């Protein structure tokens, strides 16, 4: 979805593309993040604290997240509950 938003903006010449992802991985390195955030003004990443996917690839590989993180924490035995 992250890479697709850039593709839609550039290849289809769309000046306004908004993005909301759920549990997505890091999509690029620092230069990608900087350029993405300039191109896609409204990007929200919904992240469940217990989900491993948003933590890959590891930071040691210099991959970064884009946009603004919206952190959620499940309740009780169900980590996906938003109670």
C-alpha cells in the first residue's frame, strides 16, 4: 500500500493521495521516507503494539516508517480488541 500510494501519485499524476495502513512493515530507507512524506501529505499507520510486522525489516537495515503512527493496544486476552 505504501509503495502503491507513491506509484499512484507519480504515475497517474494525482496531486492528492491519502493513505491509511494497518500493521504494515517498514517500506524504505531514510531517503524514501523523506520523499514519501513530502509527496503523500496524509498518511496514517495503525499499529497494534503486539504485532511483529511493523518491526520488520529491522532498524539495523536502516528501514524507516512513513507518515504518522496511530498506536492501539488490545485489551485482555485478545490483542486485537480495542475495548
